[in-house]
C-alpha cells in the first residue's frame, strides 16, 4: 500500500467556514478553534499556501477573531455553495497553488467539510482531514462525517501528526518553532 504523505512542497491548507456564532455552537468549539489556530500558524511558518473559505459571511458573520489574527495578510473567499469546490474562486485558488494534497479543517464536518472533501476526491486530490480541527454541532454528526470521508478515501489525520509529517525530520529549520505551538 502506498502512503502519500503531505510535504511542504505538495500540500495546501484549506480552512472551511469557522465563522460567527455558528462556530461557537460546535461540539467542543473552543478546542477545535484552538487546533485550527495552531494548524494555521504552523502552516504559515512552514510556508504552505492557505486558502480560507467563508459561507455567506454577510449572513453567518466573519471568521472568528482567534483565526483572523493568524490569517493576517490573507483574504477569505466567500461562497454560497456548501462545498468549497462549488465556488469558482475557491477552486481557482486551490488549482493555482499547484498543490495535490489538501489539509482540510473547519466546520461543519458532515456538511461543508464533507462536501468539500468528496468533491476534491472526485478531482483526484489527496485529502488529509485534520480530525481534531473539524466539528459539527453534535458529536454524532461529526462522527458520521468522519466515517463518510474515510470511506471515500480521505486520510484521517490530526494537527500534531500532519505537522510532523510536513517537517519529516527534527533537523527541519522550523522544528523548534512548530514544536512550541504544540505545547
């Protein structure tokens, strides 16, 4: 069996819809927001492209401040489609990166994240779902989303696992900086 690890040369981070009051209604919301924050900070340290989606921000509100702080200098792509691939601007940003592995995080696991993962798999992207950086309003819906994605060939991962995969070696020049984020 071939395992396709994400690397700093082939991966992109895709953040999905961690917005407004809805973000605060997620199961274990503070934990997943914290994990998304660590993931964004580390990916930026490792110089991975970050694509940032917002679902109807005029209705659902902007991305939560804990995340916009670490997304400084980047602009969100607004969408009305549930999955990110249904939006031309988001797909252009993903395609323009030239990256084949998508690190996926955000909300809700069983709706927007699932539909994004399924469409990316149909387009032959390797999708690495960062399971401790996704959630739904209920743990049940989150778990169903995780199961559907695993069955569709999405690789289940977590923040620490994927960051160590990206670095590959304790000699990586950003190892100490990334390790500090994980403590």
